[in-house]
């Protein structure tokens, strides 16, 4: 394997913190059976009524994905995580990157262009940072686990 000392670990730690903050926010709203996110745009009663799941159940599921995402992020920089086959880990990181970029992309578009969701410019900045961190973490893992040429 390549020397992981040359590959930064801090993006994984930052992504883990972001995902845990996401999970905490979702847990707060799950406990209140509300859709949305603390500090985010309000979700109308009509949107809540038309939601395909019970709001609390949906928010608890989002909480679980946030915790899972944090665990995967930390796995990229731990010895236990490095035992996961590289192809499987890269597949998981790709899914995380696409899902995270999708959600963050909506924040960016709405924050800077305005598509009607209600995200503000500072949410757009957070979205850009999130996408950048997910890319940096994925690249760091791929670099650290790349096999040296023979």
C-alpha cells in the first residue's frame, strides 16, 4: 500500500463531524415528529401531510444515515476500516459522495440562485464546503490505499 502518512486524515474527521451534526439535528426533529432541520427552511404542514413516511420515522432514518456516514468516514482512517476491501470502501464512498453532493447541491442552488426551498446563502457556502470535504476524503482514501507500482 502507499504510505498513508502522505494522505491527509483531517477531511475524514471533518466529514464525520458534519455527519454527526446532521444526525443530531435530525434526531432533534425526530423527537418532535417534525420534518426539516434546525436552522433550515421551515417545512409547511401541507408538505408534512404529504410526506410518504411518518415524519418521526423519516427523521430517525435520516439520523441513522448520518451516524452511518460518520462511521464510514472514520473507517477510512482507522486500522479496522482499512481491513474493508478497497473496492467496497470506494463504492461506499462514491455513494456517500453522490448522496451528499445531491443534498448539498440543492443547498447551493437554492442558497445562491433560489429554487424555492428556502436555503440561504450561508447554507450554500456550507453545501460547497460539504461537497469539497467529501471529495477530499474520498481522494485521500483512494491515494492512501493505492498499491505502489511494481
